[in-house]
């Protein structure tokens, strides 16, 4: 249990035995019981960069999900070992685009005669395989903070974008931030022959959105925005761009987790906020800012925690740290050399974005 003093003490002692050899990364969506042992917190991209900035740390313990540990492995040195405390901590969104499906999609685009015009842009929340596909085909990675710049860059390289795997981030960025219409976007369904699209639809589209979504953010609804406005007069609705387009369109503010935190830090005392992102983060922010008289509520009480983020709990962290302290390397996440090379190319294009 989170307050189990024995587990807290064991985690502390194991971390002390490891000293500078270990660097613990805690994603914003992690449980409090885990976050208390994080050397740094952040979103997936910030954490991967934080890990790269600590080449002396032999073990990077990534308290987050699988694709994040892969990205950290790609950006750190070969000597550094990235460890995921529970190998079952995947991401349902990342799992919605497999290497096979994406290769098949590229065949469909080739048959429609448009592959040469298409530049892939993949969200950070994707497997290393998808990042490698992106790098191989001249594309870039993006985060929810730089998606607009990534799309602008991609439209300088080609005429169309294949956006993977989160249809909502792709659509929200194109329509809300760049002035495209909903009709400029089509959705490629990997479970249907030809993606469920005609060659003509593909040729007419500017944005080809992969049919993926986040199982947490995708559940916030327009109704939840209307309900909270009725319940809390004067409330500011602030949501993550992984939410559906109609939710983002109805919100007052939209942004990444880092943006959400900065917005709340800058908010005046007495202001009221309804936040549409993962519950662990919203609860932590509500507690943190209660003392400053900022009222923060979760946008929709029927939406649950990210179940895979929550797989990393204190018992898994204790087991991981104690194993490493005993000289036993467990749960290493290692991306193979070829995948790493092309994935890194795509990540470096993102780092070079203006
Ligand atoms: O939804 C997620 O998992 C996010 C926002 C991840 C990240 O840190 O980019
Ligand atoms: Fe994946 Fe959504 Fe969970 Fe993030 S919150 S790890 S995108 S399922």
C-alpha cells in the first residue's frame, strides 16, 4: 500500500545503496507513492532528455510506460541501462500502430500514387518501430508541445502528412492551430482493407490521420465540459490535445502536461479550473494549489486512471531498486541497433525544428 512504511524505507535504502549509479525518472501520470522517489518529473520527452543529460548514471529507472523507456534508451549512451519497473506497463495508444500495419499503410499510399508526397509525423507516444519507420521515410517525431512546428516543417517537405498514432492530436493541431478544415483530414483505419479509404479520398486529403487514440483522454466528452460549466460558474476548462476535437473546441485552454502545470502556476488565487488529463496528475495539482486558493477539479469523474501507468507501484519500484542494488539487472528495455538508428534520425529532426 502507498503508505506502507516498510516499503517506503526499503525503497529509500536501496536508492541510497545505488547512489549516483541510479537516476529515477517519474512521468507526470505516475502515482504519488512512486513520484516521491523520482529524481526528476516531466513528460516523456523532457524525461528522455533528462536521462541523456546524466551519462554517468548506469541505471535509468523509468517510472512511466514502455514507449517512454524505449525513447530514453535511444537517446542515452550504450552503457546506460534503461529499466521499466513493470514490463506490462504498455500504452494502448502506442499499441494501436504496429510496424506491420504501418508498412501495409505505406503500400496503400503507394498504390494510390501519393506515397512520394506524404511525410510521416509520429507522436512521441509510439513504439520505437514506428519512430524508425518515420525516420526511414523522411519524417519527424513530435510532442504535444511542438506538434504545430512539426506539421509546418512536414508541409515544407511534402504535400500531405501521415500522422501517427493519435488521430486527435493530429486533427486538433491541423484544425485548431493551423487553419485546416475537418474535411482536409481523413482517418486511416488499419483494420479495414485500404484503410477504409478510396484512392480518391487519399489523394484529396491533406492530413491522413491514423485511427489511434488515448484510452484515457479519448473518454472526456463534450457533455463533461457542459456539466462542469453548469456545476462551477466561472470555471476555466483546460484540456490535453489528446482529447477529441469537440472537447478541445469547447475548452478554454488546450496544452501539454507541462503547459497545464505552467498555466496553473501562473493562475490567480481564487480561480477555478477543470482539467482534462490523467487523474494522478490532476489530483497532485489540486493538492498542491489548494494552499494558494486555486480550485482544481477533474473534468469528468467517470474517467479513470491510465491503467498501464498505474502498473508501476511502490512494490514494483522496491523490487527494481533492490535488484539493481544487489547487482541484478532486471527489466531492461533495449532497442535494437537498426531500429535505434532510424528512430534517432526522426527524433533528431524534431530536435532541429525551428
Ligand atoms: O498521454 C500521455 O501519455 C502523455 C501526455 C505523455 C507524454 O508525456 O508525452
Ligand atoms: Fe498511453 Fe493514454 Fe496512458 Fe498516456 S495516458 S500512457 S497515451 S494510454
